[in-house]
């Protein structure tokens, strides 16, 4: 699933909705696309974060989140990540 396909699938969904997909990036194996609340408008917007498998588990790349870390933790805390 591409980034664009994930955005189309999540368009209009409630804040906190997410999907896991294989990443288009060669560096990361997975991506999580999720609906977050926009600080500017208060409406849902689709965001993406990359996930890398490492020997001890998984690493979520937070370098591009720009303040989304707390929201992402809330999403994962309220929707189990299996």
C-alpha cells in the first residue's frame, strides 16, 4: 500500500484510526498511517511514521513527528499494537 492509498483509506475516519503497512522506503520495513488531530484546525489529518524491526523489537522513527509523539503514544496505548 502506498502513502497515497493509505491517505485515501483513512480519509474521513475518526481521530485515532490507524493502519499498518509495508513501507515504501528501503530503510524501514513498516509504516503506520494514522489520523491525528490537526493543531491548526482541530480536524483529523492523516500522518505517517516509519517502523523498523531490530533484534530487540521495533523502533518508531520519530524524527518527522513535530510534536506528534504524545498523540502517537495515546493512539498506541488505546489501540493495541500486535
